[in-house]
C-alpha cells in the first residue's frame, strides 16, 4: 500500500497563519477513508510539536502526535543519542521551552556541548558570536533544524532561513553542520518508519 508525506506550509496550509487549503482538508479526509497512511512532514522550527498538532486539529485536520514529524522531535532524539546535555539555541522561545521540557540545559553563553540553529527573526551579531565561540573555543558541535536557504515572510519579502544562518556559522568555524530536518536521510528514514513503509518508491 502507498503512503503520503505531506508538507505543511504551501501544501496543507497557506502560510504561518495555518489557514487550511480547502483541497488539502478534502484530500487528507479521502486518504483516511481509503485507509492510506499519511504523515505531516514539516520543517517547522517555530512551534512545539504538541502545539502544532493542536493548531492543525483546530483547523480541521485529523492529526495527532503520531501523524507529525518535525525537526524538534528529530532534534530531541538525535541530541540525546549523541550525549548532548547543554545547548546554545538560536530560535524561538517556544522551541526553547520544548528543549527544556525534553531535559536539555539551555544556556546563554558559549560553554555548551552543542549549538542548535532554528528559526530566529531576532538573530544578530551577538548571537552569532556566541554560537561561533561555542564551536571554536569550547568544541561544541553544530546542528541545524533544517538547511532551507530562504523563507517568505508575511510582508512578502524573502529572508535568510535556518540553513543560511547555520551555514554562516559553519563557514566561520570551518565545522560541519548536521541537519535534523528535510532532506536529511535520518528524517526520511524516520518518516518511513512511522508510515510503516520500507520502500521509498511507495511514498
């Protein structure tokens, strides 16, 4: 049986307002009637997974925790597996709260195990300097929620996305950045596992 990985913004919803695309509601309902598995495969790096699920449910989508895969969920599992305890995080307060709830120590200085880059509209030189110092002076590893270069903001202008910021830190430190989100192999392997499908050609 086939399965579907469905992107969020621009596919299921119009934008960050999470206004549903009407045909997306109809399509996911059709998949459910046909018994075809589907998963919201998003690179959203601004909302907690549980909050994102609730937003989509409120908008009419039959989504639960098992039907959402986000970089936040991938980050928690990956960082724990790698033994990371302390993090300097560039991103939203919502994701900071999520990482704390997952048991990580979030610090505002460079004495950390890892630098993790998410979506941050207030990114500035001081944040970048702390991140670079963590990698260069403290040997912190560098991670990114995803490697998207650009993002369209509500004002219609295009700005640097998560991957652009992570790449700048990587270039400055000459250290590899590891991504949790699409299109990393780890992300898609987890997505296939959740769908219960072994052959990517069936998705």
